[in-house]
């Protein structure tokens, strides 16, 4: 199911998400997509993304959803 970026951030706050079938506006900003993987553990998402590598030929998104806590760095 397609979710807007607002919905993704609300539903997966504090998690890394991988979405497929993404849409973007004319300026290249993501509008949303279909979240197929999400976890607080980056390695879980990265490992599972391999299952989609050759099967997905659409715009994809891999990002942290929500506010990054102060003093924390996110390395993707």
C-alpha cells in the first residue's frame, strides 16, 4: 500500500525503512512509496534488501524515519 512520507514517518518513527514503487515531485523530493521492510536494526533491513535487488526496477527509498535524537549520528 502506498504511504506518503508523512505516513511513513508517523508509522515507522525511529526505524529504518526501505520502500519501493516510490514517487517524487518535480524537484526530486520523495512523496512516498510502499514500505516493504522496516526495523530499528539497520543490519536487518540491509540484509533483507538483497531479496529485492534484482526484482525491483522502480524508484526506491532507504532512510531513517522520524527525528534523529540529539547526539546521535545515522550512517546509512
